[in-house]
C-alpha cells in the first residue's frame, strides 16, 4: 500500500472552474437588443454573400470584446465563447425568475491570467455597466493537481455516504488503467482523474498553458499527474450560507478540506477483510496521500496572481490560417487516397477562384 511517510510531493492547488450569474442592471435591455441586432446583421451579411454559415461564424462585440456565438441553448440563453470564458444572455421578458446573465470561467482563462484578474476582466471590462455588481455563485470546482498516480484506486478504498460510484478505465499496452473515478453526483461530487491523459486530447493552447503552469509549480509533465477535484453546485453551497462568488472564494479552502473529510480514501490493508465489509470500515486508516492533499490545500498563492487589466490581451476571434490548415489537410488526404494528388497550380487556381467569387458576392 502507500508509503506512510508521504512528503514533498509536488502539487498545485486552486480553483479549476467557476460559474455564476450576474444581476443585470438598468441598461440590460439595451445590451440584449444590441446583441440580437448584431446577430441578425451578421446573418444578413452572410446571406447577401450566399454563404452557408454556422452559428460560430457569427462574431459580436460587447464593450469592445469579441465573442463567438454558439447558438441558443435549451436553457433559453444565447451563448457566446471567448478564449477565457463563456457567457450567456437571455431575453429579459422571458423566464423572469432567472437572472439574465450567466458566466462560466474556463481553465484557459484561469491559468493564463489568474482567477482574480479574470473575474475583474469579465465583470468590469466585459459586463461593465450592464450589471448591479452582484454575482450569485452557481458552481465552483476546488482542486489539487498532484504528482501521484491513482491508478490503484478502487471502490473499497472510498469511505463516504455517497452511493454513486463510477470509473473510466483506459486500455494500455501494459494492461488497463484508471483514467477517472467519480464519487457522488450533483450537487456535490468528487472527481479524480489522470490529467496528463486528459491533456492529450486538449487544444494545443491549453496543453501549453497547463504545461507551463505545472512547470512553475514543480510538477514534472513526464510523470503521472492526477487532478483531485470537488465539484459543488449552488444547491450544495447554499447549505453553508455561500451565495456569491466572493463568499465561495473566501471559503474555498475550508470547502476543500471539509470535502476531504466527507469523502475519504482509506488504507484497506489497515483493517481485516471482515471489518472492511462492515460498518467497522470507518476504523481504517486514511491513506497518507489523502491526508497530504487535505493538509496542503491552499489558494493563497493561487489568488495572488494579479495581471493588470490593461495588460490582459484582447482576444479577437477570427478564422485563422491554422484553423484552415486542419480542414485543408483532410481534403488533401482524401484526394491522395483516391490517387488525385493536387499540384501547386491547382491550389493557386482554387485560391483565385475563391477571391473572384468573394468579390463578386460583395457587389451583388
């Protein structure tokens, strides 16, 4: 079983996701009308070019910050993506018992500029005068990345009142290994997963950001890195009197440590098999690595990252050459498979035809 003298294991603790509402202010009606007008104007422009557009071709600007439209959600919100966050806006005349603005901060934003500057960037620069500066929390994920391999984890090692358990197992050349283990379900759950494995399918930008973050915190990206993460939703948080983003941030450390007591990882070899299968399993020793994680969780340094707003780079979403390269490669591969390898003259001809057609459509 695990070494009883766990110490000096590299880790990085913090907050991996933060979702919240924003109380809309007196000018929200004007904002919503402007959002709808921008969407309709872009649609009309694409139709004038006879261009078969998708929702994510529509880019609008809110307080000078570009966001990409991702369509109307089933929740009635118009959703938009920014590299650092996701935002939703609804018709103020509909579902009036629900706040008009929703914000979801993502890992790329959090680990690029820091959580505190990101919150300020969204609430001050992006939303600005359209809110009353009141931000009810809807979800917070408190987490620790740790240089430890949890591939040995199994249900018998979980001590919790939670009855819901599930695991994702991945196939390796050496056999099968744990990728993700879940305990509980909304509004409160634990998720332990192989972060290195998850990053293999992440965007190049996210991989670079996370690798840099791990390096700064002393984690070796060539060695196992797991994420121990507690996901908590509004219903659960309200039982502790946590209502706003500020409340959640101030109580994040106590929430994490308390969660480590509510769901424990125990040393199954510290008690007999008979005790393990009875109520006496509570007598089992807590795994040293679990005690280490609980005792070392702190967001003091995590919250001290302070990127001045004027230095936060404005992200302007456009269809880039890198985006195009992926699509073009797929087409070329299909042509080669069918023994129709294109020439440079072919590409130049297609390029000129596309330019001519675009110019023609602009003047129709």
